[in-house]
């Protein structure tokens, strides 16, 4: 029997600022949000120099006390450390400045403390920039946990254009993944009556289509192309807020990536693994997987096991483990039920393993 979700909460960023040279606007933004009081900037050792220090200085120009935390790996222990500093200072907001993990830590800490969070990405590497979810290690699950959507997102394209091409390619993999994620979501709706939001699904798909259409420009590292990618990543985050879950953005291809992280942690970037997963899951869904593979290649994203530093055995193990990684997330892998032979055949037929 099909059922519609009785209710869910859509929490969206109040303000998104994107453009060239926008960093100095953070000071005014902080005041405009009514945040009269100290701020904590969570950043990384490298991203402190890239943008973190500057972000803090623009906020302190407003007469606000600013403190910095240079965070390490995104573990729950680091999140607790950020929370303790924030509590001690009585901060009014946490600003996450970095690639992905610093934003995730800032997001989860702010959510635990019930205070606003401002997201200032320094790369276009994944869709957590604006989403209400955070990827944190040490919580006994390889997938993201619920936090709150950032209150505001500020993107300075001058910073993004200088980020490494590999991170850009990873961001594209995370967006292209929406082709299979949305299919999996629809399947879960048809089979299990799970809530399916057409608006959220369309928004995620539109982002994926725009990245496909702009693959060459993104691959060339052009400012226009990167802006399309950045807006696509932000829209994907918003689609999760609208859906009230990560469903429009995370399906079987993400389960494959999460499984690979369990099998051999830290081997490749999240979006790189999701991109390779999308090629295989697209084939299972009867989608145009060759097209997806060629788009990823055009962008410079990996399309095979070697590209994501995995052995053929690890790819096969990840395919077999994927349906068990996140109980309750129904995907094409629950229908196809790959055994070792079928998993190897799928990986070989799509060129993921030779
Ligand atoms: Zn993702």
C-alpha cells in the first residue's frame, strides 16, 4: 500500500551568497542575521590560510569577538571539542570554513548547541555545503547523520577557482550520483510506500543534468563551469532539506561508496567513489551508464577501480556489502541481489574492473 509522509520539516538556508570576491560580505551577513555576540570559526590548517583567517577578520571588523579552531579529522571527538570551546565562549554562531569535513563538524556542533551555522566552502567537492546532514566518523555508521541546514551559505568563486581540480571532479561525481539516487528513491516509494517528493527529486535531477551539460566547461576549470557546479551542489543540499532526508541525493551508488570506506578507509574522495558507483548502478537501473562514464571522464573524474585506488576484489566486496551498509535504505541492490559472480560481471561489463 502506498502512503504519503504525514509531515516533515523543511529547513532551508535563510541566505545564500555566491559570486566573485564575496568573502568580505561575511561581516555584514553576520550582523544581518542578528548575531550580536562572539563567533567561532572552525577551519583546517590549510583552509585557515586559504579563507579562514580572512573570514574571521571581516567578522571581527563588526566589533565581534572571534576565535578560531583548527580542527583535525572529522571525528565525534573533534565535534565535542568544538562544542566545548563554543560553550565556554558563549558563541552566537559557528562558521565552518573549509572543504567538506570542517563544514560538517561546524554544522553538527552548531546543531547540538542549537545555534546558527554559516557555511563557507573553499572547494566544490561535495553536496554537504548546504545540506542538513553531516559526515562524522566514530558514530558507528559510515553514512551521514542528521544535523541542521546552515543558516547561511557564502561562496566566494575567487576561492573556488583556486581549489585543486581533483576536488572539482569529486564534486561532479557527487552530483552525477543523483541520477541513480532519485531512481532508487522512486523504487523505494513504489515498493515500500516510502515518501517520495517530486519537487526534491526534480531539483536533484536538474542539478545532475546541468553538470552533464557543462561537463567540458567544468573539466576546463572555467569560472562559469565551476559556478554551475557550485550552484548544483547547493541545490542538491536544498533538495535534501525539502525532502526531509538524504534520499534525493544518496542511493545505491552512495551505499557502494560507504561500503568501500568500510573495506579500505580513506582510499579516495567521497564524490570520486560515488561517481564510479553511479556508472554501475546506472547499468542496473537500465540508465545510460556509458553516457555517465563519458561525462565523468570529460570532467577528469575517475571511472574505474584504479582511479579510486581499489583492487578488483575490493570493488566486488563493496558491491556485495552495499545493501547491508544502511538498513532501511531500499535501493536497486535489494531487487537485483548480486552474488559474487554477478557483482564481478557488473564491474567488468562497465569497465570498472578489467
Ligand atoms: Zn554524497
